[in-house]
C-alpha cells in the first residue's frame, strides 16, 4: 500500500507542476487589427491583361462583344499617386 501512496503522491505532484507551468506561461495575443502600407512602382509597361472567355455564356458574349472584359490580378496604373 505504501508504494501505491507514493505513486499517487508522485502523480499528484507532477500534475500540480504541469498545471502550474501551463497557467504561469505568458500568453500570446493575436493583434486586433493591422495595416500594411507602402508603395510599389513598376518600371516599364504594365502586363497585358487577357480577356475573359465568355464563349460558354452567349448572352454575356453578345453583351460585351465590342468591349470584352479583362481579367485583372491587381490594379495596375501607369502612374499612381496612392
């Protein structure tokens, strides 16, 4: 019986140390909000934007026949003041 008490005491001590270490560790909090600012400058001509394929939608194809919509990955301007 004394061995069982020693094992139980040892387990209780390890559990107490583990709980104490868990709650005493510094907590990391996620930032509530953030900002990314900066300027990106493009040397040369902007990349060619491919038109959107509307062959599977005849109504859209007819509506945009004279001015096809282009796919833009990011807004690119020749000269920006932003």
